[in-house]
C-alpha cells in the first residue's frame, strides 16, 4: 500500500500519532528498508522511541512527509532533464 493510499484510511489524529518500525515504514511507503535507515542517518527522520523488541519507532507522518518530498524532488529532476533535450 503506497502512502497516498494509506493516508486515505487513517484519520488525522491516528496518522499524526501512529508509530512504526523502519521495516513497517518501508512497506507502507513502497521503498527499500535501506532508504528508511538512510533518512534516519541523514536526520531527516528521528526515532520517537523503541518497541518491546528494542527496534526504533518513527512517526508515520514524518516518514510520509519525507517520502513525498523525495517524490516531488525526483519529479522536478525528471522535468528538468526532459526540458534540456
């Protein structure tokens, strides 16, 4: 399920407070797990806590925001390249 689909099913409060692991975030956003960990290394997302297994948790809203920014940036690069032909 892509993030655009996911946000349709969650109400505003749940969406802003829901915490997910990096694996869950990657699945929801349709990106590789290494992408989520890269965003964490770059401080684009920050953990909000840990689960019972000790895995870092991230706010879903933060993950979706970064994913959407990346998609917009990628589309802008595509338009620039297409215009330079």
